[in-house]
């Protein structure tokens, strides 16, 4: 096999004849596989499984649906997005739909969408920890505390 690389294409040659030609993506990390080049089994999975995942998340809640939708629709690499969505469904089975929903509700406003981070939230429960009080207590008054009146303010 010989390869001929041009600015926009990659040709695979065998004994002087072209066996295949592929477009080269100009965007780093972009997957540009043509649907007709995928095996039939892969096409069925890529078409059927996202629907099943979206049907499942509709019963769980809006935050879960947003998380799975991110992985299925917003990612540039469809195969890895599908793989991540499947793994998230596994998390929901392992920790329960309600706990997974809570983790997604905590993660989305913080723009946390990676599998490792979601798993960490599920394991360590930072969303369940007590939040510090936002009100500040006033300090005790004594002779060494000066205040606004001392500096001419009211």
C-alpha cells in the first residue's frame, strides 16, 4: 500500500491503482466518516440507540435530558458522544435515576459534562454537602474597633 497525501485528500494506492480516497478534515479532532462507509451494524446502532437514550431520559428529568442531549447532539465526535451517553445511562442504573438527576442538575450550571467529573460527583456528593452561610456575623464591639464614625463616615 502507498499513501498519497494532498492538502484536502488522502489516497490509498495498491500496485499503482487507487483503492480509496478520503477527505482530510481541516478542523482538529473532527470526524468526517461518510455514512455510506460505515458498516451496516454501526449505522443501525448510531441511528437507533440515541432515540432509545432520549426516550429513557424523558422519564428521568430535564437536567438528565440536557446532559444526554449534550453528548448526543452538541459534540463533534458522534461515536464518542454516544459512548459517553451510554456510560451515563450506566451511572444512572448504578446510582439510581434520582441520584443521577441530582448530579446532572448540579453539574450543568457549572458546565461540567465529562464522564470523569460526573462520576466524581456521584461518588463524592459535593452537591449534598452543606453550603457555607452567606450572612456575616457582626464582630463584638470593644475599644479597639473603630468603625465608620471614627473615619468621618456615617
